[in-house]
């Protein structure tokens, strides 16, 4: 293949790959808002404020930006004070299959507190995600 034709073919391939990656990012960002209730499985130790929450046997990654609000008993709360096993309710935007960008995180507490809370669903006691 001549060098000019080869360059043109490579450029066309690069443009196609770029278009596909932009489309996948756009679709990931357009999955809509939702509410998630689950049990904290793992807390990130770094500054990136990321939680991993078990929701009915599936592990979701919760991304808390600097603008995300965290509350426990209507008081501001630090995400770094959360422990594994704590139940939480998150409101945010779904940014992937099992990823949520959190706007507001409510700390529910122990399993007993979860069962007594308004977030508890008898048909889904191990947590749930609801699209809004």
C-alpha cells in the first residue's frame, strides 16, 4: 500500500475509534438519576472519596465529588468516618453499569437501623437501585 493511502487508512481508523469512544462516554453519562440503598462493602483509603456498596449481591462504586453532601441524622458527616457494614442511601446520576456519581449520601447506620428506616423494602432487604 502506498504511504499516502496507508496514512489515510490509519487516519480513518483513528477517527472511527475516537468516535466510538466518545459515543461510549456519552452513553455512560446519560444513564439517568437514581436512588441506591446498600451496605458499605469497602471504603477507599485515598482522597478520591469513593465507596463500594453491596446492593443485593452486586458491588456498586459510588463516586463522591467535592460537591457531594453526606448526612447522618440530618447533620453533616465525613465519608471518611464510614465503616464497612454501614447501610447508606445515595441519590445521584448513574455513570456506568454499576457506578453512581453521588449528589447526596445519607448514612442509615446499622442493619437494625436500616430495617427501621423508611429506605427499607421488605421485598428487597439486601438493597436496591431505582431509576428516577
